[in-house]
């Protein structure tokens, strides 16, 4: 088995890349979608469901796992893989996004960020080093550095000041983690808000620090789709081609495909499971809301072209009944389908890149979901 951190690009179709990232818990074939398991669980799904859906790697949330059950407790249980019985790769974010999304509960300093728990108001402090210690306790395969995700609409002066802090924290993180230690990889995060000059400066700084991979942060924070695509297309080519590129928290089907078209390799989003809990399902014919009355006596499968357990087994009428009755099984069956859809979307992208047909694949899904950039 190759050394953790080894990344190879096996084929390209334009900027779109077909690659393999080696981790301590297996190979991730890219482009890859990572289901989000915030608290050590992808909501309503067990590891067997994830494997059957085609999941290669999942994401855990450092902020939430630190608060409960506690990273030290997880370490005493043998790490997150053993604790949740998932034997594949795990990426953990830094917790920075959660801290900064709770801006009324936090205080920023050059040393890190002081914040109050959203659970009980207790006071805590995240430094770049502390965030890595937490992720070491969790035992994830890919760790993310602490950064500041600036809100949409932040002006150039604030964003520039924030960038200096993010870069200082990234440098401290890199110095605090020896490459290859415990098989854990460390990714840096490029920020810069919605200013191209700051994105360029951030990419130059972060990519010079020797991280095993690089992420684009600070998108999908309230901007229009057109703005997001423009910044994505501007930033992705600034990242080294020989290392994996990760677009953080961006997850609509067309957003993922647009990212792939710009040479991005990894994606995550809560959208599949969050939308499943509201009855919004992604299908080969587009989005569908299962609660609609038209499905009350519809005996057809949710998506005739889908091979997931939900579509193989149950009718639209039954799925609608479960949702309207607020049965817990609704969340599970809807989530099985949505997660499977997103994983199949990226699997299909890998196949299309290998065959030199990604542009046609992308165009097909634009036709299904609509290609506007509002």
C-alpha cells in the first residue's frame, strides 16, 4: 500500500481529474463526495448503509465532537473509526466554520478563538494547536487547519486582516504537525472572501507551507451561484496540480459538477441528509418532494433508474405515507436514497472522465437540474 498522502492523477478530461488519494484507512478515488457525519454519524444511517451506498470517505465535525462526547473520551474508545465502527477514511474539519457561524458567541484573538458552547454556554478556547490535538484524539485520516471563514459581504479591509490571521494560524498548524505523523494528513485552507487578489495571495501563502492537500473555503456562504462559480474557477487553478483539491461545504449536484469541471477533487455537504428529512429527494429526473399529494397512490419506485435499497424496495406511495406520518423510517429511507444519489453522481463523473466524456455528462445533468446561475 502506498504511503498516506500519495496522490496520483490517472486521467484528465480538460481540467476535470480522475485521481487516487491514499490514506491510512484506504484509497479514495476522486472526484469524491464525502457524506457529513457531524457527531460520528451520518444522520439516520449506519456504516453498512454508507458502504452499500458507495461511500469511500466520510466527514466528522471537530467542534461538535469536542463538545460531545468529547475528543478525549473518543480517544479512550480507540478513536473515531473504532467508536463509530467505520473502517474507511475520515476527514475532520477544524471546527472553525461552526465557531464563526456562532459569531455572537465568540471572541477572536491572534492566539485563537474563544467561544461559548451552543449547548450550555460554557467557555472554550480553540488555538491552531488545540484544534490539531482534538483531531489527533479523534484519529482522523485528514485534518483541517483552523481558519476564519469571513461572512459574505465582508469588505476588502476586513477580509485582508482576516487573511493574515488565517495564514498565521496555518503556519502554526504546519509547524505543529510533522508530515506523516500517525498517518494523519494535514490540509491547508485558502480563504480571501470574494476578492480575487486576496484569493491569489492566500493560495500563494497556503500552498507554500507544505500541506498534503489544499481546500477552498469561504464559498456557499450566501453569495449567488454565479459569484460562487466565478471564484471557484479563479481559485482552483491556483492550487498545485500534484495535490488533492477540496471544495468545502459546497454540495448541490450542479455545484459539485462545476467544481469537478474546474479540477476540484473532493466535496462535502449536509444537503443529502438535511433535504431527506424535509422530503426533498434528488432523482435522475430532478428534485422531487415526496410529500406532494400526487404520490399518494403512486406505486412506482422513487427513481426507476436508481439501484439503492429504497428505490429497489418501496413505492412512492409508501415513502409519502412515512413522511406525512412523521415516521422515523422516512428519514432513513430518504437519506439512503439521497446519499446514494450523490455518491453515484461522483462515481459517474469518474467514469465519464476516464472515457473522455465529462463535458457531455455535465451537460446532461445541467439539463436535469437546470443550468442557470442566479
